[in-house]
C-alpha cells in the first residue's frame, strides 16, 4: 500500500493503522533528508499551500512552513488577526477567496471543533487540520507516536499516560486515537474536573494518583493547562495543581523505572513540569519538535500525491 485512505487529514479518527505506518515510513525518509547538508527536495514544485491560522501557534505554524519549503512547495500565509475576518468575512468566503488564487492545499488552525470537517464539504482543496478547538490535532499525535517509536523502538505494547487537562486537549484526543490504533495501552491522569465524562469509552483507563500512573507507564505525556479555554476555575490554583499533578525531578527519580517524558508545548515551566525535567535526558520534547517537520513533510507529500 503506497497511498493514504483519506484525501484530507481532518483527524486521527479517520485514519487506519496502515495510514499511520505509511506516514511513519515516509517520515523516516524525510527525516534523513532534513539532516543532510542540502535539506530540500523538489517533490512539490507544482503545489501551492495556504497556511491559515485563526489561533496562535509557534511550533505547528513554523513546522508546517518549514516542511512545505523543504518540499519546494509555493506557500502563502494567512493570519486572522491581520485579515478581513476582522471585518466580518466568513470562513468559507475567506478560504474560497484564497482558493481562487489557485491553491491546492489548506493547512488550517481554528478555534471551532470541526472547522476543517465543515470546510472539506465546501471546497475542493486538500485540508490538513492543524488543531481545531478542543477536538483534534492530528499531526501532533503523529509526531508524538513517531517520537515514541524512535526512542523505544515501537508503539505497540507500550504504556502511555497522558497527564493534565484532558478535557480541553485536542492533543489528548488525537493521541488516544493514534496510540490505541497502534496497540499501545493508554491511561489518562488529572483532576476529576478536567476529565471528560465517559472517557473510558475510548478504551483508556483513568488514574487520579500521579505517582501510581507514572510507576505504571513507559511514557508520560505532560499536557499544558489550557487557561485560554477555561471560563471557570477547574482547580483551586496553579500551586495546588502542581502539587498533585506536576512532574519534578525528585518524583521522576523516585520511580521504579526510567520513563520517557514528553510535552507538546508550549510548556508552563514550573506548573505541569519543572525546567529540570523538561531539559533532562529522559525528556524527548525537542525530538518531538524536530520530528514534527518530517511528519508534516510526509503528510503533505502523501496528500499532494492524491490531488488529481
Ligand atoms: N504543540 C503545538 O500545537 O504548539 P503551538 O500551539 O505552538 O503550535
């Protein structure tokens, strides 16, 4: 199989296990390319990609832009803050205007869950979801699994705990789908107030004791508290949260085994994770960022090869 089963990357929910393996094998190749002295390939010289970001981003936006440039695609960047969206233009009108400039692919981040799904029903271009509200962040989950595979050899059979603000996290949902599809065991850990109802229906178990969760796992993915998505208080204060769910060096060193520590970024240093842990040899946070470029090159390349 050398083709994805989908024409868009709207969420991990729409992928199968073969799609993930194909993306990883393609990313292996591109990772080798971006570590050469000449980091560019001419693969997408005839493809134009619009990066449309309605929400802030550092890693994802830069990573997509770099991936597109490494593939020699033409790119246009759109940031809602400086656009006619501020004058009341709708999402579909905005995107259709961009597409009439002959754009083949749209990479979109939007605060509304399902924004990419809605768009895919109205426009012809291939769409990549770069994060839609608290719904999915598929390329983040792909780069997370790719980084686990790189560090531990495989994702199947590994025990992964996702810690923190599960309720507001698109990273958590996409990671759960991706990890389960590859045969990992998944636990979620955090305050009850930040745990979605019926989360067990996704095939994960819930643990509210961080030490127990860490002693169980091979990998801990520490999530950021998403203050920007909270309209009420979900825990007393940041200090209380850190006491119960923060990862520091003394906790890490007291565990039964050496675990791998991940974080999707941006990090609230000293809240969900201390600087010492983030910068330790057990942390693969910067590997995740590096792998993001190779994963996004793979996704763009595979979707572009399906454009008629
Ligand atoms: N991990 C992630 O999505 O980071 P950004 O919000 O900076 O893109």
